[in-house]
C-alpha cells in the first residue's frame, strides 16, 4: 500500500519504520496537512493525519480524495477535527486511533487489513 503520513514526530517516524518492516511504501511529511503539503498525497492509497494544529478543512479532504486516497487514518489526542461525513459519503474508509505508542503498531495492522481487503 502507498501511504502518506502528515505531521509525524521524529520518534514516531522511527517507530513506524520499525513496525512497517518495509511492507508498505510510506512517505513521511513532518509538516501538517495543508494547501502547501496536500499535493504529496497524489497517487497514494492511504493518508495518515496526526495531530493537526488546525481543523482539516473539507476542501483538503476533497483534494486528498481527488488524488486517489481511499483510506484515512486519524490520530489525535482529542476529538477528530475533521468532517468525516465527506469520507463516508464517498464510500471510503476511515479509522481513528488513539494517540499512544501502541497506535503505531495498530496503524500497520490496519494498513495490512485494508491491503488484504482490496
């Protein structure tokens, strides 16, 4: 699976690489998802969005979908600052995982499951 990860810390980046074991092609963007970074999602299957400083706009979600994103993983400490109805209405999949160290291995398990279901 081709994955784009937005706003990941250096520590989580290392944990993700270890958990992934080169199964999925993961592109890491240390900056938050924004108009300036959304284009990196082109030709990817999955977007992982971590702790955005600002809410994710409907426009950004629609751009991700137009680039081919079929799956969304959100990892936030509090509520998800995204209108997930756009994702649901598009018939795409999303999941929210807690912000914890266990979340990294959970993310890889989710990617594995979605890849098998394709």
